[in-house]
């Protein structure tokens, strides 16, 4: 029987998370999922894990990591000093897609944002990810903004 | 003589920052720049100021606060564990626009992101802010993403 749960990521999950980030048409070129795992990923995990305003989560089925996302809790002065929950690096393992797991992961993320007092949940997604756009539309997100990136 | 500088914001700057956030066609409806300043803004400032991964900045001309932006330094596993600098809540005081101050503020923000080891600078802007789009295009940002928001 499948027992799916969602929890805070641990260091032991990092390789599985990176494998999901890399297993994607955009991720393939920019990640390095080779073994041993590049130290840069472990260093980044340590920074994320130590920051109370960051929450890297995994969805698991038994011992298998089958999904991930990261929430950054961002307080600003805008919107009368509102906190926002920013969701990034969302993936469901390729062999577990089309089971509604992404929706379950997102419902958890949105509920977590509410519990942490966020007034807005926000994310950006590449213009080419048309399936993702339909997914976020269905969840009630509004595509109200343009997302700009500058490589440094 | 005008002496313009950019520095970390202090609590005494918050009222001037909120006034700039409110003096805007989208900001007017969602901010409260009345006096005494709503405590929620001061509480939010305290949280931002205490977080080493947040930098709320002001541009000043002598004693006058004439611009603001906030940078969030966000570490993720994506892009081989990259840090990103996310720029939000950008404003130049209405009476000081068209002097190139926004560009100067942004050049400072981008340099600050580089100094803090960011591989990417990112931001979102409302689809209706066409002048802002031209500004970010000129600075070399790529409008590669769609920005989604969900009110909670």
C-alpha cells in the first residue's frame, strides 16, 4: 500500500531532489545530478535548512522521494507589511506524474503559507511550461505579472 | 548641491518608504500611508531588518528619501545550489522621476547581488506596468517567466 506524506527535507534527500530537478527539459542543462553529489548542493541545503524563512519540502511514498518544492517566506512593507509565500523548484518524479500528486503537494504548500500568516502565495514559471500554466490556473493562481531574470 | 546616496533603510525611513509605495496607481488601494503610521509596517520593518537575507534600501538626497527597493537573497538547490537576488517594491519618488535615479538604484542593486554571490537577479512586475517593462528590458533583464499570484 502506498503511504504518501509531505515533510521538511533532510540532507539525505538532497540527491533525490537534485535528480528530480535535473530530470526535466529545462533542468537537464543546468543541473549536475552525477555522483558523488556536487558539494555545492549540500552547501546550499545547509543554508536553506538553517534559515527559518525557508522551507524545502519533499513528498514521499514510503522511502521514495517523489516530489519537492521550496517555500520562501518573504516579509515586505508592501500590502501593509504583508508576508508572502514564494514557491519555487516544484517537481514531481517523472514516473509518478498524472496521479494528482502535484495538486496534493500544492494544496499542502498553500495551507502551509496560510498557517505561516502569508497574505499571498506567488511563483514564477517559465513561459514555455504550458502544462504548468494550466496547472496553476486550475489552482486559482492569477497570471498577473511578468517575471524577469538577469544572469549575473 | 544634490548628494545622492543609497544605504540600508532605518526605522526612521519607514514612513517615507510607505508614502512612496502608496503613491502609485496600484499601490494607492492597498497601502495605508496615514499618520500615525500603521504598526503593521513597523512590525514588518523589524522582521526585515533582523533577517540577514533581506536588504531594504533607500536612495536619499540629503535628508530626503527619494527611492527604495528590497532585495531578498534566496538560496535554492536549483542551478547547482545558486543564490538569487530577488528585487521587489521598487519605487522612485514621483517628483524625482525621469532623472535616471531608477537606473542608478538598479545598478546598485545588481552590483549588491553580485557581491553577495548571486548567480541570477530576478523580479516580477505587474503586466500593466508597461513603462517598467521597458525599463527592465533596457537593463538587460529577460522577460522569460510568467508571474502567478494567489490571494490567501
